[in-house]
């Protein structure tokens, strides 16, 4: 399967010769001044105005959009401290209100040596923020009448006709029974399909899944085939269990229903219309110097480069297959355009990706069948289609609004949209938190969002 890469306009692709130019009947071939001028003209034609101005959304003075410039200084001061010598290498923040960017900053550095200053157009591995993109792709096919949320997964993928639930035993000798209902596309979108998800009691099911090794597949077809042998840890619709496999299966459904590879579908239907030129499953070699180093904290308490191919070779694909659960690279600017599209009801700059009612459905809590209707991470958050939904802002214990929607990536990337406040906020870092309980950098997303909301007038 081909790997999607962010596409540059033809005029800016390195290594291509420019055509002969006639000037006063005198042929000029590759003259530096003229080729530079032509390249600049072609670039302006090929790219939307925001790209040439390096502004993904219109700029505005904060106070003109009801955001205090003075109070934003608190956010700036905090981020400078958080990306100081003893903190994160660096980060990018972007805040927009009423469709206008009111604050877009880069802090710290992009490399472990702390020599390269962070750029606002730096490229990050966004991991699970990919899930919202995949969810949008599925909902586009729903709008076209090519599938419905209640459809069983088995209608599109073989091997899922009779799902089994692991109710005991071990990975060596599992005890199974038939699930009481089929796995639906809705269950996959909302993480209620019942797959092993690290919840208490899932240990043996997780071990069995690791032996089957769906993540070792080289394409989405192979991933789905391996997953057809993985038993559930609970009946569909009985619990929220956050897992990546559900979104990989949905990515394969997109391929089957659309007749396109998953990366081609995203490129043609989402990234191109939204002018997300730096978003894809890999980064073109000429742009890989913009990829931020990904760190983790070693046993000595110091930052080091994280393990994995994309850490050693920034910009290479994160998975052997095009992962709908966590495979994308992107920038704060690109993802701001995607998030603004959702905040604006499915349309941006005249490109309608989704209808208004579809986006409304995505931003509602879909866990109402559960008691309480919340995720495994917060008793104040439900889950929509593609992200959390704040259902109790007071219980959540941080500034925000009921109906606020968003998600995060494993390497400390975050986004949130707030329809009530017409607000979007993005925080991009590149650090994998430790899972062993050892000394690590403090997580700063709660502080970040508090500092964004306290600046609202």
C-alpha cells in the first residue's frame, strides 16, 4: 500500500528543472533571478493565501475577539518556563477564537541538543489525534449513504461474524463464549466494542492479543485479518475501553467502502480540501529537518531520544501500515484548520467536508448506554465520535465548558474545540511520558487550558 506524504506544489518540489523562459526573444535557461521570480509566482498560484502568509487562519488582535492580550502573557510566561533548560525541549501553541488566530507561539527548541529554535511550522507526530481524522472519514461515508453507524463490522470485513468474549482462563488456554451482540461501527467509533483496553481484568486478553500481534501487519487488510482472531474482553456496548485496534479496523472499512487506499482517501477528501500540506503518514525528505525530536525520560531522570524508527529517522512512517489510530504527522497550523472545520460545522473556506448535523452528532456524548456515561479516564467526560466531550465542567476541575470536545496524542500533543466559546486551542509538544512511575516531566495540558480560558474576556 502506498504511504501518503504531505504534498508540495509542483513548483516547490526540489530537484525539478524549471522550463525555458523567453525574455525579449532571448532564451534564458535557469537564470537565478528569473527562476527565483517564476518559482515565487508559481508558488503563490499553487498555494492558498494563508500558506504564503504562513497563517493557517485569519489573524486578529486578541482583544478584538474577546481575548485579553495582557492575560495571554501569563500563558507565554508559563510556556517559557515549561520549555526551559530543565523542562520540555520546546512546543508550539495556537489559540483561535471566532475563526481568527489570536495567539500562535513557538517556545524552546526542536532538538535534544537545544540548538535549533522551535518553529511555528514544526512537524509533530500526533499519534492518537489521528483518531479524530479517521472518525471524520467514516462520517463522510455515512453522509454518502455508503454505511450506517449501526452496521455490523462483519458486513464489510470477513472473520467478524461471530465475535467471542474471553471470560476466563489464560492466554495459553482461554475460556471463551459467544458475544451477546455483534460489533458495530458505532461501537468501534466510541471505544465500546469490548476489545482489550488495559482495564482491570483485561490482562490475559491483552497477552493473547499481543501473541496474535495485529500491529505486526504490513497493511490494514493484514491488520484486520489478525484482529479477526482476537477475542473481546467484554460484550459490545457494555463499557468504554480505549483501544487503538477499533480505529485501525475502521480505517480498513474506509478502504473497502471507498475503493481507495486509506492514505489516498484522507489526502483527496480531507487534507487537500483543507490545504493541510504538512499532514500525512510520512514527511518528504526535504522537509524532515522540521520534524521535532521526540524525547522520553531515562532512568537517570534526563531527557533522551525515545526508541523507535521515527525517533532515529524523523519523518519515516510510524507504522508499517497506514494507521488510522495513530499514524499521522502534522503541524499546529494544519491541525488548526481541521479543528476549525469541525468548530464551523463541517465547512472551511467554502469546502464542505461534513454537514452541520453530522458534526453536531459527533460532538455529543455517545456513552449514554453506560452508567455512569463516562470514559475510563475521567468521571466528568463522555465520548463523542472522535474525542472526549465535557459533561460536567465543575467535576472536571479545570476551566472549560460543557460540550467542549477534543483529544490528545501519546507524545504530548493536544487539541480542544469549544462551540460555546467559539474557541480552539492546540498544544504541541513531543515527549513520551514514562509508564513505570519514575521521575518525569510534569504534564502541562491542564495548566495550558486553564491559562487559555482565563484569558477570555
